[in-house]
C-alpha cells in the first residue's frame, strides 16, 4: 500500500513536470468533498498549507413563500486545490477532513488547466462571487403560469427578459393583452 502511494506521487510529479517542460510544479487539481462540506474541507486544506479556490455564486432560494439570496458553491461537492508537487504531497489531500477523493485520470490526479481557474476568477464581482449569465428557460410566446402574488394562477405568454432576473409577460385581461413585469421566480411553464 505504501509503495502504491509512492508510485502515485512519482507519477503525479512526472506528469506535472512533463506538462510544463520540467519547470514549475504548481498545478490546480479538483477535490471532491462530502455533501455540504466544502467550507470544512477548505478550512482543513488551508491549515495544511494548500491554496484553495472554491468558486461561489449568489443563489436565490425559495423557502416558506420567501425568497432569500445565499452564497452557494458553483460546483457543489467540488473545490480546486493548488499543489506544488515539488514541496507538497498531494496524496495527503485524500485523508483531509471533508474530502472524499481527488479527481483522477487513472491513478494520477487530473490537472486543471490554469485558464479555467483564471476564467472563473475573471467572472467574479467585487464581493468574490461568480456572476452567472441570466438566460431565460422560456422563448418568446411560451405559455406560462404565475405561481404567486396578485396574479397567482393567471396564464400568460412569455414576452422576454426585462432587466436583471425580471421577465415581461402578456396577460389576457378583459379581452386585451396587458404587459406585466415580474420576478423570474414567480413564473413556471403552463
């Protein structure tokens, strides 16, 4: 068992060196965490001296007829770990509290291209949250139903997006079409 870990370390080091021509041995890897243990795993990996990147975004959550905005991992159960294979032993990550495994390619941890990490960091806002593109799941003319509010259970046609996370819909009132702008969370497919 000890020899197997030693072979994995050597394979990882040689893979890391072959990717960059034998120079720098600092690379990003992906670690899988236990359910809802991303923060716990981050804390324990940082205590071991690893650099961690846990991309998060602001998620709208519905609970008891309320909508809250909470920070959530962009990739639930996964985080990025930067390892200098010349000075750090990647296989200690596997036994870290909150970690289930490293994502591997065979027996060797899979290296994440730096451009992926840089691209995610470029999309962060001033508070460090990744900004997601708002795309509507509806096309113009799709039939929708309003779930709650003053127009609850009314049927209408999706017209388009109207600003950030707001949608414009056409409702049929008294024989004519009325344009209403609502929060995206208030509508569903009819």
